[in-house]
């Protein structure tokens, strides 16, 4: 009987202690370390027979989406946020054919920007709204932003 009571007490202690793990801060990205700059080698990535892979952009910070405009140019969205509470500026970037990166638009501290699409002359970006609620942004080629929908629930 005493052994059963001890096991029950131990089980309760483990149960309640496991909840404390959620209170520990996250370092984001697991428990790995990284020494920049990252070396890019296409041969490190396995692809099916008949396919090849190449780096078209390096040095991005938290890229989360890609789209193409009506001229076939490539655009990337950087979120501006990573788990572990790492904040940066969300950005819409154009990848130029010569490898340069052109900044089209930037966000405020209401990221992350989690998705992008291009339709009829405008970019549409989903903004996660960590601080002020989610929004759907319409962004023109000149970087002008308009919130089409705001105060969307987040989390």
C-alpha cells in the first residue's frame, strides 16, 4: 500500500513538473549552433532523378513565401519573425536576374509576413499580427501598402 502511495505521489510530481517546461523561454530553431556565413552546396540536397537544384538567393532572413509577377520576376517575403522571439523587419523583395535583391516594401512590428501572392498588378501579403491583430495587405510595385482586412484573430 505504501508503495502504491509513493508511485501515485511520484506520478503527480512528474505531471505537475512537466507543465513547467512550457514556461521556459525558447531559443528558437532547436538546440543547434550556427557560425555564419552559411555555405551553400547544391550537392547537399537530394532531388529526384532528372532534376537539379541551384541557389538563386542567399543571405535572406526568415524567407516564408515566393511569388512571380506578370513579367515572370521572382519575389520573396521575409517574415520578420522567428520562434524564440527573434524580430526583424518583414520585407517584400524582388530577386534580380543578376543576383541583386531589391527591397519593394517593409512592414512594421506587426509581423510576421507569412505568405504572398501576385494578382492583377498587386502583391497580397498575409500579416500575422503578433502585436496589433492580423491583416491582409495589398502592396503596389512602388511599395505602397493598403490594409484590405485588419483586426484578424491571431495565434
